[in-house]
C-alpha cells in the first residue's frame, strides 16, 4: 500500500466547485463507482460528497494503469486538475456535477474486497448483515447524514443554552447506586473487592449538588444507563439533554425550552415554530386524557 506522504489533501471531494477550474487539487476517499472505456471514470467519495475523476494515458500513464486495477471501496489519494464538464456530461443530481478532476497522480492507500452490499441509500439488506459490517453500513450517505444531523442538533443546543447563561458541566459515570425507576448497571471495583460502582440512570444526584453549590444554571448532554426491558421510546443506553435552573418558576422553564425547540426547528429544518406553545394545566390533561403527556399519548 502507498501513503499520503507529500500529498496534502486540498479539500473534501464534495467541495470541489467551478471556482476550482484550472487548479491542481489533491483529494482522497473511497471508490464509489468505476467505469472503464478508452478513459477510466471513477466517482470518489468522502463525507462531503462525490466528485468524478477522469484518467487517461494522455494525462498520467502510471496513474491510468493503477486505476485499471481499482475496485469499489478501494481508498485512493489523487492529484489532478479541475475542469468543467462538457454540457452533455453535466450531472445535475451531483453537487459537483459540473466539474471533474483530470488525474495525473494516483496512489492506492488501501485495497478492499467486494463489499457484502452496495454503499448507497435505500438498500434492502438484512439488518443483521448491516450490523455485522457496520463500518461499511456507516459509509452510506443516509447513515452519515444521520450522524451529521445529530452533531448539528447537539451543537445548536449547546450554543442556545450557552447564550442563555447555562454552564455545561460533566458529572461522573462511575457513581453510587441511587435507586430510581429501573435497575442500575453495576461495575465491579477492582480496588474494593466485593463492591460495585453503578452507572447513572440520569444525573439527578449531581444536579442537586450543583444547584446547592450556587451554579444556578447547568446543562449536560448526559449518557444514561438503565437495566430494563426495551420500550418503544427507550433503550438501555441513551442520551438526554439535562437542564437545571435555580430561582425560576414553571413559566421560565417552559419558555427556555420553547426557545430551544424553536431554534432547533429553524436551524435544522428551516421551519418557523410559533411560540409560546399552547399550555394545558395538569388537571385538564389528566381529566381529558388520563395522561400528563397527552400529545405523546395521542401521537402513539
């Protein structure tokens, strides 16, 4: 296998634009598809998207002959000039569909066996196969977009709460058991034989300690662990946004979280959510729906 030595990547594959025409770029990524004729066309993929590579003996004989042995999911580094595609070869479905990279140098960073399923969206594959080859499944744009979306949501939450004077504070994962609604996961202590740490069901114990310490507003994107049977809306290990505020009333809490939801819907989906939300007293909710979360009950 070859290395990237002397080939510093210029940008992501999906970030090549018409403004780069005439420039020599270095790109790296996975082979998405390959087409061989008098020329070799390779769609090179990384997290940012896909760009088309063109290889020919005319532009780089050594690179062309290396490309003849390239297969799907090989990892490549390439160097070449960006040019506009001819009008009849423009691909409007691709973000980079108006350009292509004419390759003068190619290095095979890693070879790959034929993958057990196509690295594309909408595949009809047994979930057990996807989980067995999770590292391949996570290459699919659909799966990467889920992770990117989650990253953006958490980033926006952190930004919003910081703007509203919250501190993000980490609390211990290994802690004392605090019996709640579910069983704790237990971790044996090597230095204290016969004794165990518990993984937190949620950080209530530490929330209250932080409040009485005078920190006033705190939040945490907290990992929670509950040794319980699976439910429709929860699994044994999950993440929750945990907030705590001192010197506030119910309206303050609802207003903060309405603002947070409004921000997320606007930034993630481009939707303007109207606030304040309609608020229903507890007595009315229980009287009409026998539930203190009637919207969730109705939706289910």
